[in-house]
C-alpha cells in the first residue's frame, strides 16, 4: 500500500505552498544520498519525498490526489503511471535542487571559473593604531604589507616562458566532472585541475605554477580627519594577487584609536575631567586647557562652583568625518580637598567652620534635614 503523500512530507492536508517547500527542503537535506552514501533506505526515502513534493506543489495534481488518491496517477492518469510528477515536473525539481544543494555541490551550473583557471586573490586585513591627535587632524600613513604579487617571470600565467597551460584531459576544460550516484548524477570539482579547467605541464620556476610570489609592498594610506575607532578603510586591488593572472583581492585597513591621557571621546564630542582647588571653586577663578587643535582655551569658574559642574567649549571637539561640523569639548570640574595642612591653615579652617551657617552649605544642610525627616516619619 502506497504511503499518503502528505504523511510522506510530514505536513497537514491544509498546508500551503510555503509549508510544502519548507518541509521538502528539510527532508531532502536529511535524506540526500550524498549525505548517506550506500544507504539504500535513505535513497528510497529521498525519492519518495521528491515524488510527493512534485505532486503536491502542482495545484491540478494536488486536486486530483485529494479527490482520488494514488489512483489519479495510475493507468495513464495525470501524466503516466507511477511517475507521480517525475516527468513534466523535472524542471521544477531541478530548480529547487540547485537552490538547496548548490553550495554543497560547489555551486552547480552557476559556479564557473574565469578563463584559463584564473582566480581572484584573497582579501587582506591590516590593523593600524593611531593617536587621538592623528584622528583629529588626519594623516597620510606609510605601511608595509607582506602579500602575493603577480609573478614577473611568467606574467601571472604560472607557465614557464615559452609554454602555456593546456586543457585538462579529465574534465575537458570544464573544471567539473560528473559521477553517477543513486538515481541521478552528482557534479563535483575536477580532482585533476581543482576546477581550473587547465593544467600546467611545465610550471614557472619562480612561482612554481601559481602565477604569483610573496613580497613586501609599501603602500600609502590616507586617514581622513574625524576618523572613528573601528573604522574600516578599503584599498581596492591592493590585496593578494590573483592565481594565474586572476584579479587581485582588496586590502582592508582596520583602525583603532589609542586611549588618550586626558580626553575621552563620544562621537564628535570630547570630555575632560579637571581638578580645581577648594578656594578656586569657592571664590571663583580661571584656568587654561590645551585643546587638540593646538591652542589653549580659558575656562572661567564662577564663585561657588560645585563638583561635577560641566563647562562647554563649543567647536573644540572632534571634526565630523567628511563634514564641516565640529563637536564640542566638555570640561567637568572636580574639587580637590586640601591635604597636609599646616597649623595655621587648620586654625583658619576651624575658624571658618565656626562662623559658617547653613546658607554657606545649603546642599549638605538640606540633605541631612531631608534624611532626618524621612526616617522619623
């Protein structure tokens, strides 16, 4: 007795096209003969789920099956006996087969190498660390990168001068070979030429048939003003040389900015903590700060300044990348408590404390008053 097609795919009879395809993909991946070599049961299951899907994905065949069951396809009904869609639906299965197993098979029909077995070179990564000052102003940096370059003896062909690559006799130049497995054939990369389609009987003595050699190159890298930590700069064609004359890969510069001794960065804004004396905070005063543009900016501290107060210096932050805008510099005040007092200094502070009132320290006086009120209800 033939198994119900819905049961074969593990879906309900109300399943839509999306549910059918999803169920088929999962089962096909699980029971594919290439993943279960030599397993006759898996091969049979794979064939059954293929037939079930080919029938149910076709609205007319599905309607006939829902009404008459397997009898709808026997004795010539709906396209022949026992085929269950293996005839007219072959193209549809081929499409979904490429979709599911394309990567596993090495890309199927769509994966092609360039003429003569040329392959694109690999992309390279270079880590560069710069200072905050360099990120502020921008710079042109010279770097040395060990990489593969095109062989100057064979001009990248890989063949000894005066000779040239020949067509691979195993795959006849296609780079792919077919092997029968189960009820269909599997296409794989040619083991003789590794998919290039050509072989080199007389390789170049300098690059040994690779068409490239490893050397160190000096490159100039432009670091724009305002660059941020973690930015990636791409240098097109400056990566590894292609194999046998193929195009070069790209070089990616990954930038990191060193922590600064005084400034912290947040986007285009800079922050700096500055300690001032208790007398400056109390009586007021002024101080100068060195900014990244090479100038000094004066900060005026008003009388009675409290710890944590911020002063904004507009336009003294970082430039915004590829823009005329500039961030701001924020100075955060910290008040330093006097240490190692002399006898006279202590006497003066004690005298000051005796003549002080709540009006001199409204914040602390108010805090303790609120705390007492809170805990005493």
